[in-house]
C-alpha cells in the first residue's frame, strides 16, 4: 500500500505570508433586491385541500 504524506508544516517566505495575512478593505452590499421574493404562506385552505385529497387505507379497501 502506497501512502504519500504531506508535511504538516508548510515552509513559506515571510513576504508571501504578509501578502496572505493583509486585510482587504471591501464594501458590502446592504440592499439586495431579489426577484420573486414573495413567498406563499401555508394557510387553512391549503390544509383543507390536503385533507380532502388524502386517501386512507380503509378507503382503498372499500373500492376493491
């Protein structure tokens, strides 16, 4: 069985480390306009439709 193990300590130049650690100043968008953000809520009518369309096991046995 071959195993290639990478060393856990990475050697890096001091200049490269400073480039990686420096803070980047960016602006963050505060107002986001997403299309289609109108979400439909679950209401009593939806529950009534689910119960109306529900088929129980006893109903299935009566049809046979």
